[in-house]
């Protein structure tokens, strides 16, 4: 997860309504923050990561009940492969 744990995550989003939002997590690592937000707030999150091992591991760690809310992709050419306005938060 992030330095500061869930308290730091809550503070980061305390001024934003995040319930059921679509978000892009650039540099998601192993997906801890995305997992937390999907679980607690019902967010739909796509994590992007440049490290192929981390993408595979983040995908493996998705609990069955969150498979609809989380996905992780590898991006290796510095391009975001989504249309404008696809996400509510980045």
C-alpha cells in the first residue's frame, strides 16, 4: 500500500466524491491503493504499470468479488490507451 496506509489514502480523497467513480491509477505497482478504493467505495479502477511482473501479480491478487471493479494493464510506450473522458479521476 502507500506510505501512511489507509489514513493517507483517505486524506488524499477527502475533498472528492469517489463512490462508484471510474479511475485510472498510473504507476499502480501491486495495486494496493486501487484494491482498497474498489473495496471501500465501489470504484472501478484500471491500474497502469510499466513493470510486467507487477501487472501479473496485481491481477493475481484481485479477490473474486472485485474482478468486475479492477483491472491492471502494462503500458510500455508512455501512451494512455483510453479515449478522453473515459475516467472520472486520474
